[in-house]
C-alpha cells in the first residue's frame, strides 16, 4: 500500500515537472521570437547632404530635397551595448574608404504617405552610427553617370550603436554628437543643425515607398568626413553614450 502511494506521488510530481518544463520552454521560445522580431527589419534608408557644411565640403550643389538611397540589412554592423568596441571589415575594392558619422532613427510603426503626426508616432528609437563609403569608387561612378550603389553597399558599410528609446532621450535633437578618429575629433554637430528635421524626413521618405516597423534611417552627416585604414579606431559619442569601432 505504501509503495503504491509512493509511486503515485512520484508520478504526480513528475507530471508537474513536465508541465513546468513545457511552460518554461514555450516562454523561452516566446522571448526568443520577440527578440528576433525586434531585430528584423526591411531596409536601411540613408539621407545624403542633410548638413549644409558637408554638402559644401564635397563641392556639391545644395539639393532642394533630401537625397535618398538604400542599403540592405545584410551589411549592418551593430554594437550590442554601450562602451564596447566592435570590429569592422575594410573593403578591398577601394583604399579610400571614408566614414560619415550620423544620427540614426529606428521606426516602431509602419506607414505610407505619412502625415507629420504619423511620422512622430512612428519614431521609436535613436542611436549614433556610421555610413561608410568607398569614396574613390563613388566619384568614378558619378563621373561616368552610373549609379553608385556598390560604393555604398559592402560588408559593415552601416554601423550603429545600441538603440535608445525616444522617450528616454527627449532632448536628443539638442545633444551634441561627435566622432573621434584615433582620439582626435573629426566630426561634431547638433542634430538640430540638420536641414531637414528627422520627423520631416520620415514624412518625405514615406511618400515614395512604404516604411515598416524596425526600418532604420541614417539622417546625414556633418562636415569632417575622412578615411579609415586597418587598425583605425573610431569613437562615437552622443551625450553620455559612446562606443568604438575598429577596422581590421
């Protein structure tokens, strides 16, 4: 009798153990899928010549409207936490690979042909990053009247830091950002110096194609672009946030 009761109790506890294991498994799977969904996105949209001083240093005509180009998600290099150093690859096609430090946006809502209100509600996160360019190749393609996609799209040609919720960084437009190359300041500006405000950029871009949740927008760079080489270390700072990128 005692043996039968003991076996029954053991079976009951074993059933409870399996049930808890089953619940834990599905909860972990839920967290994994939720994290994966947060990191998945459709595209990277980049804005060119959004700071007057940068357009002048390139010797280009000041555009009437923002210059828009795209990058695929496969070239993104992301820092997972602040104060870390991420390793980036240098392309072999061009010895003159240049950095462009930029404020980067991440959308929390999808939309098409958005209003200003829609765009404001869609902006969820911000960070600081680098739009990398094979400058010599880009100049050659421009001179020949060809698209310059391949000068902008290569491994690690978009670098971005951890995301900051706009709610946790309400004054991000008034917070100075800077880029140091091997401890020397090369670029610095305030986001409010952009010719087109981030919200207006979202409105403008959404007139041409749908924007999706988690899409990333690079908002343009100020003056001071320059080249990186193997071993170069860049420090990206925005307010109290910073991280580093090193090229191998």
